[in-house]
């Protein structure tokens, strides 16, 4: 069996044109649409646009970070997927925050609250979600961080993590804590482990010996300067994690391009021998 995994930080469901001149205070405060010759900044609810892009992409599992909690149902329905959502930070009074974010996403930004969302396409290779778990990997300053975990009917397990930002030492601890829990929950079953790990291999030791030796994770990092990564345990890497080109996360809008998120999706492909799959 071959398995395609997509990792994407959704930037709290917002657009992010490449020209900084379009990201204006006028747009952020008054919701003016800004345009240049090639791109547009819209500052409006983009649930449908994210659903369109994700539903049209080829993947079996999607690991999404900075996902507005209200996106979970619409994205899953558009993609024909089952889902598991692990809430992260700033989710008190969630319905009110979501209402305000629908009115002005850029002004609310991360204030809407966030989640890590796992999507598993069904019917598909993995047979749907058989078990769901979540865990807070960090509860103190600067903010709460969580991981989501699912076990599929096929026996393949999946972990989604968004590690602490701008605190590399904490990010390393987040990754190690999540890895230990995920491996214990997987209990010998094949495991996909990925997300926005907030560690750049050129600067921080993402290739920590503990990830390779203690945890048995396989696969190259996405790129030396990347923070979005995905690894396999008990899986063969068929295609190394690679960032999408910028234009692949753009949608056409009145002769210009609407670029979704400030992160490029990362895609990888893993292989698993049929003899390793659990039979129900």
C-alpha cells in the first residue's frame, strides 16, 4: 500500500499575498480589498476556498495546523474525509470568536483560536478512523500546544503536532513528548508523525539522535530551512517530503491569484507492505 500525506499550516484560514504592500492596515481594519497586477488581498472568510483547494488535491491523510475549529466539518465534508480535532490555544468563548473571525479574519488572526486537524479520506486505503486521542504537550508559557492522534482501521496510526514557536528548546521538548506518546499509543503499529514542528534543521537539531535511534523515525527533513515536516515509523519513504510551489496553493480570482496561507503545504509518500496491515 502507498500512502500520500499532506502537512499544511492554514494560517488561521487567511490569505497571504506575496507582495507585502497588499497587506495593509486599511485592509486589516476596514476590510478593503487590495490588488496589484498579479495578486489580491481579500480579508474575508475563506472556508470555501480552503475546502476547494484541499478537496482538489491528491492525498490520503492531511495534517492541518492553525486550523480554525469551525473549519473541521466543512473541510471534512468537502474532502470526503473523517476527522479528529485537537484544540490548541485561545478557544474560550469559541462560538463568539468564530463569529468575529468570519467578519474580519485578519483583525482576529490567531485570536479566533486554533486546532490541529487530522483528515483521513474515506472510503480509502486506510479504512477510516477507529480510535481518536489527544494530549496537551505544553500547557505553560508562551501558550498551550497539543497533539492529535488517530488509529485507522488498517492499523496505520497518525499524529499531528504544532510545536512551540520562537522557543526552539521548548519546540524540541514538544516534539519528543509527542513522539513518546504517539509511539506508546501506536503500540507497534506503523506511525505517521508530522506537523508544524517549528524547528529548522539548519539551525536546530531536528535530526536529534533520539528521533532516529530511540524513536525509529525514518525519512529526510523537508528542507534545511523548513519547519513543516513529516516522518514515518514502520513505513518506507517513497517520496521525500517536499514543499508545494507557491502557485499550487493559489486560486484564480477575477484575473488575479488568491494565495492561501503563509505556509506552503508539504507532501510526502510512504509505502507499507500489505503483510503489516491489521486485518479486521
